[in-house]
C-alpha cells in the first residue's frame, strides 16, 4: 500500500538554518518527520505548527492559532523569546454525530494539553456523510471551532510564563475564564456566562470547598470529580477577579497568585453568596 504523502512547508528565512551550523542533514530531518504523524509542518520565526492536514487546511489553522495566541498573550502581557510549538493531533472519536453535528470535546474531557513551550490539541479526522442519493460529502470542522480550546491552552502557556503552576485550581480556573468569558479592555463580561454560573450554583453546596480546591491537582486523565473541580475553580477565579476590580487581567492574576490559603478560606462564605446570585439555591 502506498504511504500517505506528507508535505513539509518550512516558512522560515534561510538565514535561520545556515548550513555551516546544522547538526543534521536534510535527509535525516525528512526521515524523522515522516516517522511522525504530521503531514504539514509550518515553521515561522515565533511558531512551529505540526498538523495532520494538508497545506490548505493547515493554513486555516495557522491563522486561528496566530490570532488566539496574540490575543491571549496580550491579555496577560507576556512575550516569548523562543518559538512556541503547537501540535494538532488526530482523535478518531471526534467524529460526525447522528444529528449531523461534530463532537469536539466529548463529555467535557480534556482535549488539549500545554507546557510552557508546547501546546497540543486534539482535532477531528475527515468526516464522510452519505447522502440519500448515494453520494458522499467529505469535510471537517471549521478551524474556528477550536478557538476556545486554543485559548484555554494558550492561557496555560501565558500563566506558566508568569510563574504559575500548570495543574492547580488557579491555572485551570483562569484558563477556563479566558476560554469562556468575553474580556474587553482587560475586564470580564459575565453577562454571557450567567447561565453557566447558574449551573455551577445549582451543584451541591458541599462542592464549594475552598480547602479541597487548594489541594486539588488535575491528573493525566480528567475524571468526573475533576470536571466538578474545574467548574468550581472557574467560579472562584471569576469571583476573585470581580471582587478585586483590577484594571487589567494581568494585575488581577497577580493578585490571585499573591493570596494565601487562609485568605481564600476566609472568603468562602462570601464567594458562596456571590455564586447563589446566579441561580437557584444549590442542592444540599
């Protein structure tokens, strides 16, 4: 069987790869690239994008990645001195649903991961929809549908650049805030997410446990308990940012990072009353 074609698109100035300083040959690089899952590799001065798609679709993803990176990094006031590696990984379960929609984040499970230098998000394979007349319609989700996931993971990168841990409640709560809540002029607009906060307010009151949030760390696999903790982390972060009234998101994040455990526990009842304002009384 003929092996699928892999196109490597290196969009980088030749001066960045001078032959006199290379430690590998182009043949060796090509062999390594073909062992990987990438079909298209885009290398820019400040970004490396590894994609399982052809060059045309990869270009559309590149534009979304660049737009979200620029917006998120500006929110946190961070700049990078080295390229960020963004990897698109096929997930066969992100398929076409019976109702014709495409599932991007099944069961609210994690669809991306990030370190300070590497963002990885799961993307959909090509879908085939059989029409009534026997024809087949092929396609993929529009890259813009991944903007929220990208914002979440890029927020983790920015927070890591500010010195915040990647797996605690602060990081997850802030990443979800950047992903889900409109931010204008560095300030949050909670009106579009009142419904979500109402759903969180309806969860059992026992889950509003600041001590438990302080101790929680996201594992390698997201469980139902992790999903609940993520929602509570989002609610607590939004409460703290609103209460603080900082002039921009970076300042608000710094204030959250400076709060110690005793201070946060002391705010638990005030946070709970604030959350109750978004919905019906929580379950006992």
